[in-house]
C-alpha cells in the first residue's frame, strides 16, 4: 500500500505545478525565469541527494552503488535524455500564458495516446482494439473536459492549444527515452545527470540573468524552489521508489491523479470556472487511462481461474 501512496503523491506533485506557474506569471516573472529557477533548484536538490547517499553509505562503512562513475559517453546520453523534460516545461508553461490552467493540463495529458502512436509507428504495428477504444474514450473525455461543447473552439487562443499539444509530444518522447537511457546507472545519479542536461538547455535558450540582477532573491526564489521541489526533484524520486514495486500499469493509473489535482487547484486557487460537464470529462479521461490495465487484469484473473479449475479437475481424477 505504501508504494501506491508514494506513486500517487508523485502524481499530485506534478498536478501542483501549473498553479504555481500561473501565480509566478501574475507576479510578472518571465518564462525563462520560471523554468530556469525550477531547473536550477532541481539540479541542486538532485545532486544533494547523490552526495547524501554517498555520505550515508560512507558512515555505515560500505560502498554505495551511487559511487560507480558513469563514463562520459553515458553522462552525455543521460543529459540528452533529460532535455525533453526541460522542453516539456518550456512548452507547457508557455501554453499557460494563453489558455486556462484546466485546459493546459488536459492538452498535456494527451501524451497518453501520443505515446501509444509514437510507439506503434516505431514498432510498425497497429494498436489493438482495446487501445483504439481507449483512445476514443480519452478523446471524448478531453473534448468534454476542455469545455469545447459549451464554449466552442473560438473561445480558445490557438497559440496556447498548439503549445499545449507540443508539450504532450515532448513529454511522450521523454517517457520513451528516459527508461532506456543507461539503466545500469544508480537512479539518483541518473536523475542528476538528466536534470543537468535539462538545465543546460534552458540556460542556453534563456541565459540565467536572474542569478545576477537580483531577481532570484527579489521574489523569484520561492516560486523556483516550489517548482524545482514538486516538479524536478520529488516526482522522479517518488516514482523510482514506488513503480518497481507496483508495476507500470498501476503506476499509470495512479499517475493520472495529476489531472484532477490540477483542475481542482485551477478552480479553488485560480478561480477558473470548471463546469459539471467538464468534471464529467475529467472522470471520463481517468477511466480511459485506467481502462487498459483494468481489462488486462480481468483477463489475467480469468486465465488464473481457468488454470485453477483445470488443476482441480486433474487432481480429482
């Protein structure tokens, strides 16, 4: 149970981010300052964790796995694999400038079917009937939750919609790449190098002038720390702890908690209007996310029951 709670809390952390970003924009901070301070905080926290593990292992008199140094080739691969998460943040946070928080998170959530599409293209294999049915459910739920049925498309700024969908594509690529990038390296060190790559990319695109002009300690730091803690540091750590014990299927279902948390905060903190139809759409999206795993578990349970019955018959004979 505790591992499920761990993954759930990781998803909740992600659901908090968009509200913090909206608040930061309300204080006049720019996209580069918001994402740059987030990546900087994540970088500091990630490497602090690496060295804490080393220190703790040294005090107990044994050598931690984190001591193993990856080659420079592996470090470069990890930094490149971490760049999509920075791109995702840039695109997602940019979309928040033009569209409501509740719509932006729904667009980001399209990674659920975009990832399936990218995987199918890469494998040159058509998705099965269950997956296609799931995609239909997800799209119906998204249309309902976005408020399109009530407001129409003319109410939305297309710039925000485009940035939101691009963030979903980027996030899908991050998920596909992150699991394959140098899996033999200690998770803490993997996270450290991946966040390092993301931070370097952000600082190249948006030079970190906030470090020198007084902006960081003039009010940006609390936003950057909160975004780094809840976005770049805690979720990867919590997922690394919980996912291996509960499996990717259940983790995907629990990870969907990000969506209702973000929409709830949009309504409660940002005072965005979320209608009953939109909440119904959120529920439909969550059902769509859970559907493949629930069907798979039902099939597995049927197979196990059939084997037990066959075993009982053979024993009686």
